[in-house]
């Protein structure tokens, strides 16, 4: 792969990663044993085989089975630190991680347990590797508006630890408009807002995310290309799309990586970024995603640099820090 060294060397920001989706089989099995939690697998290899899901529901089944073993603050800390170690290997110097409190509070795990484990890992990762991070709390869109409001109320005590709220889980049948009032309340409370739209769902969901939720970023958004008017708006507003190539392949948004539209979107001026989504389930972390599209789409060195630059421009870090990393990328020879 001719650009492998460049991909390894480029500093990158990751803006679309679900911390629960970074749960590697070895760690899941170890925490299950530590907490004496029964899971339907007798070995790490069996867990790994289960990760070879064949559709969205089989993915969600193993995803939630994994989440069930997370009980104590240390479990969430260990999960996040394992991800940060992958970031260090891939030269991801800043990450904005999604977490799904409802996945845990609905099991009787206190919100405080989740947030404290994650924030402690964020502090330690910065001290150990120099990786900065933000947390983005997501509402599960297959649950009710009322449940989202309850979760938002729980989050208010931790506003200094959560930079934004998001919207994830099953997209079809749960349009952004379902959560318009929740997002209005979140914005009033000072949170930035993002939302999954236009991956499984249609381009219309992207319009709703923009007009009703008033998002700062669109997560996924690859189906925006189906609507030329929407595409022009994204370009004009420089609205970031947090694209996840290996996820799109695994969940059959595209049948072949050579069909992926990220290069086409980039060339048209859409503010696309590369991310790993649920990397332990979808076949790879940040550099794996870069390598997959670089190979399949024959990306140029300048296009790879631009994708890295976009990741910092679209991040929620300070302008001064953005410029520091962008300068490093531009000066890389």
C-alpha cells in the first residue's frame, strides 16, 4: 500500500466512535469473568466468532451482550483505556467519543458509574499518551422521547464532562424529528449537538437533522448524495459528515469499497472525515479505515492529508489547537 507510511504518520482526530463498539473479545471475556457475569460464550474464540455477524440485528445482539458485562466504574475505565491505546498506535491525537448511557442505566447501572469511568480514562490517556478527548452522550433513537428527556436531565449534573449530545441506534422509523424538543432543550443547556442521519435512513433525515435538530455535525450522511440540493447545502455550509467506511461496508451501505462515495464527496467539496464507528465489530480502527479507502479508491497523498485536516476542522477543539495540528499536516513531507 503506497501511502501506508503517510497514513501512519498523519495526526488524526476521530469524531465518530462508539466506546461500547470498541469492546474487543478478549476484554469482554476478561471483564465477564471478573464480574462473574454469564455470557453465551465459553471462550474468547467463541466471542470472536460471534463478532462475524451477518446483519444489523445480529450485530446489535452481540453489542448488547457485551454491554451487559460492564457494571463497575473500572469496567468503563478499562474499556476506554483499551481504545485510547489503539488511538496511540494509529496516531489519533484527539477523539470525540460517543457513549450510550441508556444502554447501561436501563440495566440498573448508575449514570455516575459510566461517566466517572470514562472521564478518568480520558484524563489518564492525556497524561500517558497526550491524547485529548471529549465525550458525546447519545440518545438511543429506538427508545422514546420521554426516555431521552430523562437521560438529558441526568446529564445536566455532568455538563462540564460532556461536550455534546448525539442520536444513534436504529435509524429507520426513528427520524430526527422525533427528538426535536429534546435537542432544543439540550442546546438551551449549552450542549453542542450531532446526529446520525443518512446512513440507513434517507437524505430526508439529514434535512431534519439540519433544520430541526440544528446539528453542528452530521454523523454518516453518505446518502446525502441522493439529493443534489442537500449536497449543495452541505458544501455551502461546510457541514461536516463523519463517514465510517468499514462500517458502511459491513452493514451493506455499500457492497464493495470501490463503490464508496467518500472520494467523490471530497472532490465535490463536502467536508467529509474518516472514522471507525464500532471498530471491534466492523473490522478496524482509524488507520484501517484510511487504508481501506486509500486502496479501493486510489486516493492521492493530498486527498489523505485533506481528510486528516477535515477531521481537525470539524472537531470541537479550540481554533488555536486546530491550527497547530493542521499546520503539522500541511508541513508533512
